[in-house]
C-alpha cells in the first residue's frame, strides 16, 4: 500500500496577518510588514484607518495621513481644513459652488428683500417660512447653510469604507470585472480582485488551483520476497534481513535443504550403512 504525505507550504495560508508579507526561507515562513506599514507581524497596521488617527489638519487618504486640500476645490476657490475635512470658499469677489468652480461676482442692484439669499452661504437658498427667510442647503449638499454647504463627499475618506467618492457622491465602487475563479471586494475605498481560497494567479484575468505537492513514499521492501532460501526452506524477516532455515523434517542447510529420502534406494543405503 502506498503512503501519501502532503508537503505543507509554510506560507499558504499566510501566518503573517493583514498587511504582512510572507517569504519562504529554507521551508520556514519569515514575516515582515509591507512597505509603509508599521508594527510587528501579524499585527502590522497602516499609518491610519480613520481621520481621527491623523492630526486635525490632515485626513486619512489611502491609509496615509495627508493634506486633503489638493484637488478638492474648484477654480477661483480656496481650501481650509476643518477637523480633517477640506472646506472650500470662493475668493472674495467670486460666487458659485466652490467645490466645482466660482465665477466673478457681477454686482446688480436689487430692491431690499427680507428673503434675499445673498446672506446665505455657498450652495444654500433662502426660502420664506412662517414670515421668515431661513437658509437651507440645496439638494445634494449638507452642512451649515449660513456659512456654506458642501457636497456629500470630496474625497474617499468622507465616505464609508465600502464606498468611494464619485462625482461628490458616495457610491458603490464595484465596477471592476474580475477573472475566472476570482471575487471582487472593497479595499481602501476601491474595488479590488482577489483569487478565491485555494487558487492563485492574476485575479483580473484568471486564477488556477494551487497544486498539492504529494510525495509517494517507498513501499517497505520484504527481503523474503522472492525468497533467497531455496526449496524446502523457511524465510523469516529479522531486522530487514532474510534469515533462512530448513523446514521441519528436512535436512541440510539453505539453500540446499532436502528431504531425508526421495527414492527407495536412499532408504536401503541408509539401512546398509547402519549395519556395517
């Protein structure tokens, strides 16, 4: 019977934990943290996961603490970071949506009206309600309508971790088609592909099953098969060696064991020798 022994791969599955890299060194798993990650495997971690792990004037962008203003505001607008969030304002003398772009303000004389929206912030309107003119954010914008409303998101960190900021809206980023035997998941606000468990390869094209390395052990060798002891003998295995002996009622020594007689003349010869 054959004995099958599966040779285990020390880094499948990886013992290094999330954000850890596993290398096979002399058939032993050697772990280290990925670049830009700190700690000790299996507890490697990024610089940040949420904004509160960064200083107040930075935001957690792609797991790094970064200044969030670049690219957040439109033209003719300036950016200030308030509690990790970029807040955009039109330059003085400009008006409009500071997140998409401001236009130069052209002064127009208008009669005084208690419900004029000029005292409302950016992206806010004034509507009459019970004899008053409160400011409210326009549809799709949030915040304080008297200082300025902002869109649902400006950067990915403004959204839940399973969504991305797409055109100032937190949306499901599942847009990537993964390859065969691969699945799509969200990592760092973006859709990613990964091979299914037990598979490897390029998940964006195709994954194939990880081959199992099997070693066929040698069958134990029986030194008595075939028997080296010759006819009329008995072979016994002792410490992997063949030990021979003649069968009961047989004489001689292996491999020349023989019966006491084969023909009648053998008996007569023995009888005569006995009377000499």
